[in-house]
C-alpha cells in the first residue's frame, strides 16, 4: 500500500460527562474496581477513528480516575441531605457542614456500581423534592426530611449506603473526635498483666470432658 494512501487508524477513549447520569446508566452491568467486563464499559468508550492522514494537532483523551464525580449542584444536594441524616446539635456540626460529602464522594468514586447508584439516587432525591414544591436545597428542613423518608422507601439500597457512609465519614472525622473528647487507643497506654495460671487450676482438676475419636 502506498504511503500516500495509507490509512491511519487510531484508538480514542471518550470520557463520560461529569454531570447528570452517565451515558451507560441504562446498562444492567456496571464495572467495579475488581475488573470490568465487556458489558461494563460505556458504549462510547471504544471508537475507531479513520482518517487518510495523521493529524499532528489531534490529542487523544484518556479515561482518568478522580474523586470528583459530582457537579456543584449535586454536591449542594448531597450536603443538604447529609445535614438531615446527621443534623447539627449543640456544638456538634451537621454532617454536610462538616464536609462529610467529600468523604462520601471519594468512596463512591472507587466503585462503578456506587457511582451509578449515587448519580441516580441524587436525581431521585431532586425529583421527590419537586413533588414537595421545589428543589431539595430550597425546601424546609421538615420537607427535606420527608423527601429522604420517601427515598428510604423507594430507593432503600441507595439510601442505606448513603446513611452508612455518612456515619463512617462523620464519626471518623478528627473534629468530631475532639468534640466528643475521644482519643484513639495507644498501645503504649496499655500494660497487660501476666497470666495468673492459678485460674486454670479448676479446669485442670475437672479432667478430660471430651471423647477420644475412635481409631
């Protein structure tokens, strides 16, 4: 084949949009960190671009790994939801105001299954809020709680994961540790006493209480 007619085949990767539901949200299978199968990859991920000559200005994009998977509106919605799951009380801040949303987002970013569940779950929260008169962040605290109660029934798996990760992020936060006056255990603070073998004497005197297996 002549050099002038040589076809240049290049493989490019299309990055899924960062806002809204991913393009592959309709697929049944979602990739996980343990490995992705053919059906786990968004349809637009593999494309062959054919041109008659290479383009020196072309830049291939690659799929990147990042903890930033939510847009600003989704983060505001998540923050408001976390403040209802663990609301502020006295000196204790609400989970959203404490920044637990960043913890939750980092956890979700590590799993394709969780990304799909949370992107869809945040949409469902907004849809449920619209039925109560407005966007989720604009509702009163009472209406926000009612919205989350509806999500707990309709999207129970997503809601349970949201609550679990909220508690994990909140009660492992150093600010909460300080407010609760909790200090992580230090092995240097413990001086185990030697075993008092006299405590075993009643057991020794009792004798064998099991049956030897037959040969």
